[in-house]
């Protein structure tokens, strides 16, 4: 069995060709998708600014085989984003991802201050 890693993936994109109904729904729900909604979850969390209604991001936690690497984590997250957005009736373009492998991330601890 392969080692599993946990990845945090931010998928970014641009709204494209939204219907009037989809635009109205996004604007009505904008307060639920602002800065305070940004969380990394398996199902993803959508965030966007209502003015102008142009770009969005979705944050995911992806657990997959370490040997598949960050590219696979990005592909999984982008697939989840496409599925979720299409399921909601939102059209978009230009998905791109930023991936962080939490298992290999170096944490710099600040030394204790001297008194």
C-alpha cells in the first residue's frame, strides 16, 4: 500500500456566460461566499466577490497517494470543482490550481525570545 498525503488545493476560475438566473443567485448568496467562508474541505468551499462578479475560488482537501503527487491532487480538485459548479448551473472557464502538500511542508518555528 502506498503512502497517502494530504493536499490543500485552491482552484481558481472565471465566471463565463452566466445566465441571468445564475447571476442573480450568486449575487443573492454572496454574503455566504465571502472571506469568512474560505475553508479547505473535501467537498470544497466556494468564495467570490460580488462586485464585480468575475472570478471565484474553491478550496479543497485532497488525500491521495504520495507517488501520484501534486498534479493528481490538482486534477482531482479541478474535477470536483467542475462537477460542483456544473451541478449548480454555473458556467466558468480557465480553471487553474495551486497545491500544497501538507505532509512535506516545512514549518519554521520562531525561536523563543530572550529576555
